[in-house]
């Protein structure tokens, strides 16, 4: 049975980190007014934490923007999601950890006004970013919608991230990005590759100019580009995706041919993975939504 999800990806420049959440509320409301019926609205990496100046000045400002996950910013964003009545991903924010760490953390809030999921960027872009790395992959259960996995910007360059999100049951991987560099062309290839090799939707929403280079993209589980915003101009990419396409593609195969999640059978010998000091256990290979534990 189809499970339509109208989504809106807002390719916009970051807001100054000193701005109140009320100013962002007006912006989010305008996006939804332009695209009524949206159920999930998503913004780029660090959309609420715009900084400027030298590297040291930016780091100082990012630290000034950091709040604990149970701080006032989270409460205000939760209230905003409830007021708007949508699933709201405001991009990632600077989070102050329990031991004074600085995390780059993606959030999603429910239409009931609750924090539904948070993910700390596992692969900060070193040596340029000052963040402490997260230590786990996160899939959020969006009630009556589906399962949303998070990767943030540079995470997309590590195939382990999307593979684990898919294995954990993600049907849509949301990839908020703040790419300002010439490698966005490669990231677009990675968005399609991650979708193809894991048979999931991938939504990569980048920051607009003058800070970012834009080129946001939405890809289906077979790697087809469903929509894009070429260039750095501000805009909104709005499409309706059917999350049941994930199950269909895995059942019928990509292009009617490839079923990677059916590669192993319980009778196969484990495959050693020397890079990780671990191995693939055949009876654990399939995604959790399809029976793996």
C-alpha cells in the first residue's frame, strides 16, 4: 500500500547564530505556506548557526551557539513543530555535550511538538571542523510516516554510514549539508550511489549562496533523481515520495535485477572484515525492518 510523504527541502543561506528561534519560525512558516500539504520540512546543516570571520572567530562563534540538547532552543523548536503541525528538521545545530563537547547535531521534531530524533555527526570534516565526533548511527521512527535516518554532510563520503542506516531500517536518509567547496559535484554522485547501493531514498539539502554552493538533490531507491535545485540560488525542492518504494525495489530488485539485501543466506560462512575487526554474519545481513536483529 502506498505511503506518500510530501517533503520540502529548503535550500537557504544560514541564519546568524544570534537570531532567535522566532525569526526562523517565520521562515519555516513561509516555506510551508508556499508548499501546503508538506509533512516533512528540512533545512541545511547548521542552518540556525551561521558564523563568519576567520577560522578562530568561527570556532568561537560556534561554541557560543552551542546549547545542551535539553536547552531552550530545543524546547522552542519542539513548540514550533507543534504549532506548524509538521515533522520539522531544522538542519543541524551546535550541541553542548554532557562533558563540554561540541557536537554538530541533526534534529527532527514531531507534529506533536516533541523531539523525535537527534544525531551527532560521526565524521566531522577534519581538520577544518572543530566538532567532537558522535558515536552512533540514528534512525528516527516518524509515527504513521516511516523511518528517517540521518547523515550530515561529510558523513556521506563514508559508505558505512548509509549502509548501517539502511540496516537499522531507514527508508529515507536525510543529509543536511553546508558545502562551500568545489566537491559538491562528487557529493551528488555519492547521493545517488548511497541510494543505489542501499535501496533507500536520499535527500541531500545544501546551503544556498553566498555561503554554500547549493545543488540540493532528492534521489529514489534506484538512484533516479526525483528533483534538484541546480546552482546556489535560494529555493525549495518539494516532492512527494512513496516510502513503500523501498520495499518494492528490494523485493523486485534495482532495475528489476539486483537484490543486494538477499545476497547472503543463513548457510553461508561468515565473511571476515579485517578493516573493522569484525565480520558479516549471513543471518544478520537483512535490514531490521525485514527481519534482521
